[in-house]
């Protein structure tokens, strides 16, 4: 038994993925002996409905000066964050005097640049120095720190309270969610609004997209859990908006209790989650069985194709792929290399199973018979770009929501 990271109730892991490396820990051969692994087990808290990792590596192991994730690698994500910024301007900032907006985990400035360009007072908080530098180079105010209650107090002293706080794919990374929520309550003006989005538990369960579970994602939220977590800090869930990003995300808007009207979509989503069984242990037992089936199907398919002499490569050395590859025990015998457009990943090996990561040119220069779509969340953008691969007889292997071949 351990205790829930949110409410301290006793929780019991319902599934172990075995030993996992750091999902974004792409490495060179000489670093293999020092590679770090942790037991990746997940639990669900019946009390506050929060899905969580039992153990999480120290943040410094995951977010540092060599962090490999740059949000702007996807064209679609750029469009997405522009629309996100436009929504915040329209709903919160546009009629306020000299409003102040803070973004946590502002990465390479993919969203903040829109507020900056519109002349809003802004501040990004991005612990990974190398990614923050990319934002600073574009004139985006960025602080390289981990957000906490203490930092929130410092920010208020320095800049005053914020009209809007935004974050995308960040809160699910932060284990001490209570400190962060207390920090938001301090940082926000009495009529300020917190808006954040993260991969959505409802989608993970529905699609068996277990690859959303990795070291960085200490939580996978639902409206039920978000409402319960922030209620403790006097922040009320006022709206929810489903997003297609990261294979199915949810955007949550919260504000000091009583300061804003609550949209009907909140209670509607919470009801949907109840009928999906997100509050029931049996749902997670079934999820574990679905993961085991997905693993057996994927390994079976790759082995059949390899035994017929087919060449298989991976497309997109995503963080998510680290979970799939290590949980399924898929290595260089199955997958020749993984092609990825992120320069910092190229020439390295994938965490744990050590498949070489190569540039996109290698994929086009030497197209395989089959490509495993590890960046399945970008399927639309990728299929559009890769019509030639299909036309030339290449085939995609997908594993979400089910393992199969796409011709
Ligand atoms: P992403 O799916 O955003 O996520 P995560 O790491 O959170 O699982 O990462 C996409 C990865 O795929 C990133 O390393 C860039 C790569 N990529 C390509 O190589 N080609 C593409 O066309 C796209 C869209 C992404
Ligand atoms: Zn709990």
C-alpha cells in the first residue's frame, strides 16, 4: 500500500509495466552502463479518482539542459497553440487593462509568442534551460525554474497577480500537485482564470493508449479528478473542452470559487466519466488486460513480419514509444531504426531497448516495408505528408486503438 499523491488515501497499484528508462533519455552507446531504470507501476485513487504513477524519477533526471522535446516540431501543434492563445485573449484578456499572463512549461515559446506579439505582459516558466533559450532568443520573457507555491509568492511580489495562467502538457508532470495548485491560488487575481490541458484519462482508457503512461506523466487527469484536486485549493472547474492533441486531451478552465459561472459541460463530462466507469477499480483491471492483449498483438505482428524478411522501421521517436518498446520488449531485432525530425535525438539510441534514431532523410532515402507509427497522435499530419510512402507500397503499423496494418 502507498498513499495517493493528491489526497493521501491508501492506494494499490493495479499494474506494473516493469523496469522503465527515462522516456526522453535518448543516449549514446557509451552511456548504456549508467542508464537509469525505475519500476513503473500505476494506481488509481478511489477517493479523488486520480490515476497516478507510484514511483517517479527525480525531476532533474527528466527535465534538464538536454531535454529532447521541442513542441514546435509539429506543424499542427503550432496551429493548435495559436488557437489556444486566441481563445485566452478572447475569453479572458481582451477587455482587461494591462493584463498579465503566465505560462508554466512554456517550452520553446510555441504559445507565448502569440501573447508577446500582441503586446501582452507575459512570463514563461520553463525548467529545461536549452528549450527556454530558444524562447528567449525570440524575445519571450522566460524564467528557468520549477513552479511551486514559493515561486508563486515571489512572482506576485515581483509582477503582481496574473489575469491568466496557462499550461499545456505540464501539470500532469508535476508530482507535488498540491503545492502547484496552492501556487495557482496565490498567483491568480480574484477574477483570474487558470486554463490547462493534458492527455485525458477517458481517451487513454477508451483507446488503450497506455503509451501515455511514462516517467514524466505522473498523473493522467479526468474532469472528476481535476475538480477534486483543485477544490481543495478553492479553485472551481468552470469549463472543459476536449482536444484532439496528444491522442486525446482535455482543456480545463478553473477560477477562484464563485468568481465565474460554471458551464454545463462540466457536469455533463463528469456524468460521462461516471458512465465510462472512471471511478471503478474494474475499469482499470480491464485496462490492464487490454494492454496485455495490445502487447501480445504488436509483438506477434512484428515477429510474423520479420520472419517473412520484411524491413520495419519506426516513425517518430516519441516519449510514448519508450513505454511501448520497453513494455513489449521490442528492440533492434524487430525495428531497424526510428526516424525522427528532432536533431537532438538523431544519432542516439532509444531509451532501454537501444534502437538507433536516424534523421528523416534515412526514412525517405531507404523506405521500409512497414513503418510503426509511434507518433500516432500526429497521424493526420503524417499521412498527409507521407502519401508517397503508401503509393510506393509502404504500409503503416498502428497500435492505437488496436494493433493493425494500414495500407
Ligand atoms: P509527440 O508525439 O509530440 O510526443 P511525445 O514525445 O510526447 O510522445 O512527439 C512527436 C515526435 O515525433 C517528435 O520527436 C518529432 C517526431 N515527428 C517526426 O519525426 N515527424 C513528424 O512528421 C512529426 C509530426 C513528428
Ligand atoms: Zn486520492
